[in-house]
C-alpha cells in the first residue's frame, strides 16, 4: 500500500509540474499580447507626433483640410485595428492554454483520486 501511495504522489507531482509549466507558458503568451497592444499604442502616438504636421502640410497642397483629416484618421485607425487584432489573438491563445492546463490538472487530480480509491 505504501508503494502505491508513493507512486500516486510521484504521479501527482509530475502532473502539478506539467500544469505549472503550461500556466507559465500561458502567462508568457498573455504578456506578449499585452506588449503588442502597448507597442501599437506607443508607435501610434510617436508616428502622430513625428509626422502629423509634415503630412498635413503636404496633403493640404493637394486636398482640402477636411479631406486630409479624414484620410489621416482612416490610416491611423487601420494601424490601431491591426495591432489590436494581433494583441487580441495573443490573449485568446493564452486563455485557451490556461483553460487546457486547468482541464489537464483536473483530470490528473481525478485520476489520482480514482487510483487511491481503487476504482
């Protein structure tokens, strides 16, 4: 009986270590998604600050001021959507990995409990 208990304990420890590794990977994926969203925001602001006036002046030579503002707003919006989509995809992957790790953990605990109870 003692040998069986030690085997079950070793099995549970292995499963816990595996779940821990999977959770760490999920957190890392979430961090990458957050970093991508942050980078998109920072790059968007820097691009606006660095290029806004020169682009407006160049385009106003060709188009009316209202059209220039609309074109720039559309371009900035497209860039923001691209980064937001990338970040959201990373968050979804991290969430799926977390859910999978939790399911594996629950399965391992159930299996260990069944082995201990002799089922």
